[in-house]
C-alpha cells in the first residue's frame, strides 16, 4: 500500500513523508533543546542529540496528526500528501522514535529525564483535535512545547532545574504565545466561519493583537529582569530583548500574515542572541 496520495513508488512516499517536516516550526523547538543543554554547566553532545531527536519526533507527530485530523476528520484542508494509512504509519514511526529516544535518556541520565521529556509528545499528539479547539490551549500548546524542550534539554545535562532556567522557559512561553495569537489571526475569517475559537475570534482582531503585544512585552521585560537579578543569566542577554523588540516594532502595523513572518524571524534572532550571550558571555 502506498503512503502518498499523489504519485506512486518509494520516491513519492518519501516526498509525502518529508512534507511533514516543517523547519519553520521545528527549528525553534530543536534549538530550544540545544540551548537548554548549553545553558547547563556541563554538556554531553550525545545526550543533547538524543533529546533533540525526541523533540523532533514529537513535532513530526504533531504535524502528521494535525494534517490527518484537518483533512480526513474535519474536512478543513483541501489536500494532504499522505494517505490515511500513510498518516498512521508516519504517526507510529514518529512515536516509536520519540519513545526510543526517551528510553535512551532514562538509561543514560535518569527516570526524571524521561518524565521531563514526555510532555513534548503529549502536547504534540493531543494538539488536534483536543487542544486546538480551546482558545487558551490552542495558543499556548506550541509555546509550551518549546518551554518543555528547553527545560528537558537543560535537565538531561544538569539533572536538576533551577529558577533561572525556569524563568527562561517562562520567557519563551510568553513571547511565543504572543506570536501564536497573531499567527492565528491570519485565519480569522475562516476560523470564525467554522466557529473555531481562537483568541482572535473570541476577542476580536484588535484586542487580540493588544494581548499578543502585551505577552511579548512581558516576555522581553522578564529577560531584562533575569539579566539584572540572576547571576546565571549574563547581562548581555538583555540584548536579545532589544533585538526582538526592534523586530516587534517593525511588525506592529503590519497585517497578521506579514507580522507573523517578521515575528517568527524575530524569535530566531532572539534565540540566537540569547544563545550567544549565554554561551560566550561577552559582557560577563
């Protein structure tokens, strides 16, 4: 049985499977995992790689399940590259990969390492159709996954969680939740027509954008506070807030689609500057 709805043969099947790899959404999560590991005092590359694989498999699970539900369950999408059987096989493969990596972390680190990693898959698998129907869980689902990825990446190296890494995870949760509110506004008309309760539909586009910028501003203020109050966060980390704030100002008057594109790239810049600050500590 073929896996691809369009075309036949191994090449078509591979293309259909590869279509569920979305770098725009996967790169921040995998990077957060590696950032968490680099933030720890010691860094074991093999352990970091295994945790990053677990995060990747969780996100792949989310993308396949979301597409499966939207096309075969809800009839919202006009097309999907995988057959129903292909979706099930891809879900089984990604889930197997995730739990294999998680068990490896348990063997190499401890049981808590597996427990800290497990929420990545739970959030991913239940995003559709459970979490994406509520405005709160639909908004914080992906950001929560990023925050958990950071915490897990740190724990598998340090075997502990401290206030600074918890604070940094909170920063990502706030900031990315703000971006997600604006991202959801790109589908405002369609979501409203099918009674999908995103934040933009519930609050209206204007109030949703105000909430989004409030969340992002709080996240940036938290970065500055962490850099000022916690020795574990170097002062140069505040530059990450400046960099993201500049992008947010540019995106402020843009439409939802352009604003989302700019803010996602701003999040990349934010993470890159934060990583450089923590790893190189240029002002320490």
